[in-house]
């Protein structure tokens, strides 16, 4: 009987999660990479780089274990699905890439508000041969979200400015 | 005759640089990866990930072109040689990895001063299977240097604290 079984047992993703997580009950970057590749998430796009998967985990890893529990796993999938839909929408010619001049619109559609100067830096940093591939697009979204969360969490008065001590700045930036 | 030839022509690294840089006279991440692998820099260690090479260029790329000129190229080699020497010194058992408990000492030896809390985050983020590989070690050093430089450049009064506007924070963090 299911009497006393945790609520998550009814969640369709629970079985999937436990299969990936293995014995320790948490998902690390290797397991996440395998799951996103074999599970078909990247589809016709190139599989995610291991580094991309590490950034995904870092985005949600508040206790700095380098691993993800079930709730973080679900949060990540929600975010990834949104970013994928967004990418597909901007990849009009199905080349598997988004063009630099569309990156501003794409970021705006995802809810990020960045200056033209920051946008220029982002385009240079996350493009290859002048185009933005899915893997790099996701890395960019993951990092933008993580850094924005880190900033907002400290901007308690919502003034759009935060005073960082050196060590806290290093902690924030090195974690992602 | 060499009359009027630029001073760099006498620099032993100039020929090497021009061979790698190709027609545009600048080195991008692909060219850098090829040069560090084929030039034997990584030696018996695994070749650098393309992402690591992009971070190396980002560290020195003040004009956000995604490429490196000759002076940046030389700066990078100086830094890389220092980090490699440091890594080899801490990789006492020649396993190609440094152990987490030695990471604090290694960072200290490289001139970085981070709190135990930041060190913990760094170790989790840049290790695989509980060990720190050369590629990740270098990524860690590159990022620590780049973020420290960004911070110091803004901390003009040397107070150990900087007030960041959101957009400047995003610009700094997304560039690396």
C-alpha cells in the first residue's frame, strides 16, 4: 500500500529522478549530462557540454554540494523547457543557432533586462563563428538567471545597487 | 633591412603568435585551444576544453572582441606558466589532480586570499569525483584573477567593498 509514502511518489518525474540520481539520491553534473542527452532533451541540437551541466547545478545549488535534489531537478526542467521553447522560436531557419542581432530580443522575451553594452559582451562571449548555439544559449540563460538571483537576494531595498565585500563577490561569481 | 620594423619582430614569440593568429592577426578561442594542445602546453594532462580557452580570452579581452592581440597573448602565457608550475608542485603523486584539502594552500600560493566559505564553494564547483583536474584548476585561476581584477578596478579607494549597479554587475559576471 502507499500509506505513508511521500507525496513525491505520485509525481511522474519521481521515478525518472530516482533512476538518474542513483544510490546517493542526488544528481551530479555527469548524471545530468547523461540524462539530458539520453532523455532526448537536446534533440537535434548538440549534447550539452559537461561544463554547461555544472553551471546548471550551480545555479540551484544553494548548499554548495555540487548536486541536485528532486525539487531543484524539477525547477531546472521548468527553466530548461522555457529556454528551449524560446530558442526554437528565434531559430527561425532551423540552423540550430540564433543570430547575434536576435539575441537582444530573445533575452528580453526571457525577462532579462540588460543594457546594449552588456548585450554586446554577452554576444561576444557566448557565440562561435558569429552565431549562438543552443548549448551556449542555455549557459547564457543559466548564468544570467543565477547572477540576477544573487544580485536581487542582496538588493533587499530594491535599489538596483548592491555593495559587495570582496569575499562575497568572489563567492557569488566563482560559484557559477 | 629591419629599419622601421616593429619592436615585436625581435620577440621570439612573435613568429609563433602570427602563425596561430592567421589572417586576422588575432587569436580566438579555437586557435588558442589548438595552440595549447599542439604546442604541448598541457603535456600529459588532458587538453583544455574550448570553454576554458574562452574564459582565458575573456580574462584579458577588455574591448570585448572575443580575440587576443600579441600583448594579451604574452600576458596569458606568463600567467599560464605560473599556474602550471603551481599545479605541478601540488600534484605530488603525479595523478594529474590536486586534492581538495590542498586547494586552499595552492590558491594562497598563487596570491589569492579567499575565505574558507568561498574556498568550499570553489572546491565543489571545480572538482570532479572529489579531485581537481588541471583544466578546472586553470579555469578556477583564470576566473579568480578576472573577477579580482574587475573588483579592484572599481574599488578605487581600496576599501574592500564595491557598490555595483545591476547592469555593471551583469556585465562583469557574464563576460567571464
